[in-house]
């Protein structure tokens, strides 16, 4: 059964005329954000067709039915306003978010871009909050031109598969802080097959356990990052698996950054088969002196980095870059294994400190 849902009144009329189980199985097509927010809780198969979200409003899909499928069709766009967002919000258990062939979610970020990101200038909305997701999947979305950060992920057993994020227009038009995937307070996040072009971290894990990033391609941003860790309510990152991925034309390849003077822990980090191409600053960088305004150069020991396994990081950095930069506080980096690291180009760092046994700088 298929019907065009025009609001709660229309849904109520249908419910009066049909058995409840038939209504629950119905497919609902929404063409406005208000329709979607009001009706998503009553439909197992939700279609979002060419929705134009009004300025300053969120496409709120947090009341999705358990096990529902949400499909974007056509082009989803958003009105302009200076505000913090988010532009889209997902939540639920067992839900699947996907798209029809050719669909695109276009943030039209150039209206906000001013080279400052979240550090000043225009107030910019974050794009997608995937919060309170449990045993759910987001797959196959084509997202472009985010004003600032794209995905904020918080949940358990969340799968993000084959997602394309194209913020390449921001390279010349002032895009900044356009992180692709920011992960916090999660247990079990699986990001597979991502294709990212942006101006900040491809992945940034600030807290969480059992986080996986596999078969990704990251271009133009700041690389694949853990951190910055510290200064939040949850400052523990544990059991991270990053493998079979490529980082191209980015500031960094793989990076762990802990905040100067903060407390927390980073442990059980595994890198395997990472290919770097034309990295501009650091191929591998692990530092315990991070501050948003600029690193201090003096590592602190409040966020120990332990049990780091690097197995196969190869490729090249630019002539002015550093292949490996390790800056640890005394005794706070330990139990590392390091093999198959072969990064050509650049200049060896003379500023590494307290390099743990098993690693090399």
C-alpha cells in the first residue's frame, strides 16, 4: 500500500479506515520537513522526496519507527540562516537510512563558508546528528557542500556504509572544519567504504570503544584522526581498527592528538594497510601537546597512549613534510608495535620526544 501523507489529520483518517497493522506497513512519501517530522513515527517505509528544509529548521527524523527504512529521493536542500543546526537529525533502533539512485543531500555550504569554520565568522549549522542510533545502518548517501562538520555519530552498533561526502568546492571557496565523521560516546561504529573530500578530519574519534574505519578514501583534509582526546565528559578511546584505506593530498595521514594538560586514555589502536599520497605536513603524527590554537611543543602525560599497533603504512609525503612525528610525554606512550612503515619523501623530524620502544621516528 502507498499513500501521500499530508499531515497527522490525513494519517488519522487512514487509521480509522484501515486495520492498524495495515497502516504500520504502509509506505509514506513526504515532500516537506514538517510532514516528515510529524509522520515518520507511523511509517515503516519512509520516502523523502525533494525536500526543501526551511531556514533555521531541522529535518527531524528522530521518531522513526523501530526497523523503519528511510529513503532520500531527488535533491534535499536547506534554507539559509546563521545558526548552529543540525540540518538533519536521525535516531532510532534497527533503522536503515539510504537513498534512491541519483539522490543528493546538498548543504549548499558556500553560503556560510568564510575560511573560519566554527572558529568565528558566520554562525554555521552542523549537518547531520546521528545520535541515539542503535543497531542501525546509514548507507549509500551522497552528501555535498556541508557548512561545517558533516556527521556527528553517537550510538551503539552503528554502520555507515559507502557514503560519499564531497566538499571539494570548499577548497577554493573557504570551507573549514568540514569533518566527515566525528565519533563520540559510542560502542561499535563501523564506517566502511567512505569516499571523502573535505577540509578537515576525514575521521575524528573523540571518545568511544570498538570503532572501525575500513576501505575509506580521504582527500584534501587533515587525515584520519583519533582525537583530540581530553577536555570532554568522556575522554576514553579504546579498540580502534583503521585499515585498507588511502589518504591523498591531505595535511596528515594518520594522527593521534591528545590535549595538553587533559586527562583520559587512548588504547588498543590498530592501523593496517594504509596508503599515503602527497601528504603535506605529517605522514604519521602522534602528539600529546595539542591545543586548538596551536600545539605547545611540550607533551603532557595525562592521556596515555598505549597498545598502538602500526602494521603497513606506506606511500609518500611532500618535500617539505615530515614522514613521522612522535611527541610523547615521558613514559606515557608504551606497548607499541611498529612494522611495515615505509614513507618516502620529506625530511626526518628532529623534534620527536620519548619515542616508545618498538616505534621509530
